C-alpha cells in the first residue's frame, strides 16, 4: 500500500484511537480514585489506631505511676512495721529479762516427802566433783547460722572431749549412717555430703540424744521396750561396748521431742544421761555415766518438767533444760539443776535464745569451746555463750 493510501486512512482511524485513549484514561482515573480512597481509609484507620494507642499508653503510664506510688507507700508501711516489730521484740526481751518466769518447780508436800525419803535411802547423795569448774551460763553472746542440711531433726557436733576439727552429722531420728566432715570449712561451703566420709553403724539409732566423746560415738538403740547405750569406736568402726540403760518404763525425756528417750551429754565433769520414766513422768532424771564401762555412777531426780521441754545440756555439773511452746516461739533455759548444790535454782540465769526458725531438735555443748551446736528445723546453728562464776550470778 502506498503512502498516499495511509494518509487517506488516518482520518478514518483517528476517532477510534481517540475513543480507545479516552477509555484508557477513564480506567486509569478510576484506579487512581480507588487507590486514593484506600489510602484515605488507611490514613483514617492509622490515625484512629494512633489515637487509641496514645490513649492506651497514657492510661498505662497512669496506672504504672499509681502502682509505683502504692508500692512506695507499702514499702514505707513495711519498713515502719519492721521498725515497730524490732522495737517490740527489744521491749519484750527487756521485760522478759526484768521479769523472768519463775523456775519450773512444782512444790507440794507429796513431792517433798518423796525427795526426802529418796535422799535418806541414798548413801552417796553428795556429788563429789571431779574438776574445779564453777562456771555457769550468763547469756548467749552470739549466734551463727552455718547452713541448712538434712531433715528437720538431727544433730551435728565436734568431739566433746578433744581438739579434733572433724564435724559429725547424724541426720534424722532413725538412721544408721554418720557423715564425717574433715573441718568446719568443708561442712559449711560444700553442698550435700560431697566432702564427707560415711560411717555405717551396726545398729540404727533412735532420737537425737547421741554424743561424740573421746573418739567414740555414744548413741541410743531401741530394742523392744528397752534402750541400749552403744559405745562405737569411730576410728576402727567397731562396737567397743553396749549396755542396757537401767531404767524401767522409759518415756520420751522431752515433751517437744517425742523420739528422744535418752539425752547423752558431756561437760567438764564427763558424761551424763538425761532420761524420764513413768514412775515420775512429770519430771526428768539425771545420771552420771562412766565413759569407759557405761556404768551408772549416780542418779538424781530433778525438779525440771518434761512438758514443753525441747532439749537439755550439762555445764559444770549443772543440768540446763531448754523450753519452748508447741507453736514454735522463743526458746529459753527455764530450769537449772546443779548436782553439787552450788547453784540454787533461784540464782540461775534464765537464758533466752535468739528467735529462730522452729524448735531445737538437739543442743550439744562443747566444753573446751564454751558453745552449743544446735539443730533447728534443718538449720545448723552455733551459739556462743558468755560464762560467769556461779557465785557471781
């Protein structure tokens, strides 16, 4: 087709091209209009969401400020309450010190007649002291909580007769494995029993009234209705001796420790045993033990009640009984019985222990360190004591 023919067709095609271009422009405009509407809708929604977010943020900030003010107010109240409680405890301690409870002694004619009759029957009522020890407890000078180990009841101690640094742990009231730590450091710093040697006993123990003395473990074994004192050599792990304790119808010696029937204790004078029988079920009895043969050298009926007692120990020939309440409160030495008669009950200091976790499961006196190794609801505690002469108290 020649050029002149194309020129003739152009006037005919121009209207069609303009119509097609018009449709395309209209299509583009409709798409742009739709896009603008969506952009406008998005802008409106974004603006609304921004407003809601800002309002929510302001609301949260207000709530946080109110919570912070309430927290500060509660902390101020807690600090104020702690100050008041601390002041109240000091006032209670002061009042208890100024107005101590009377010694736990029931005085009636029947008891006095019985004691007089018993005294007449005994040929050696006067106790002959083995040492010149004349000290007694004046107060608890310091308390140190070492760690928490084992069950709620148990005992831990050093050798009461020597200078060994070993720590002996008897966990529970019925077991047969003794843990031996080489020093206090290993017992305190390391968890569980990783640094401890284990000694398997031939018989399980009962209660928490056991003692380590001069390289031997003196522990209590129950055999039927009778109780044995077992003397176990810790070095060669053998039973050296055993003896059935010469007391009939024994009952728990402490009202708050029903698993302990005999409490073996050591002081400057040697070995002692605290126990109780149905014959005089209200009060405790005290016996002097021969460490070599386990024989009973002498026995006493004490005026110290079993009720609310949680533990006991002997210092310079004087039995000190610690009392508490069934809902654990503040423990204190409330009854003192001196076998030599040097210290009268009314002259003894009624020592208060610092407030702790629960009730003492055991209290072991170290004569050469003048401190107590205590087990309190699974916590191992050391009480350092201030001592005075008996005549100065």
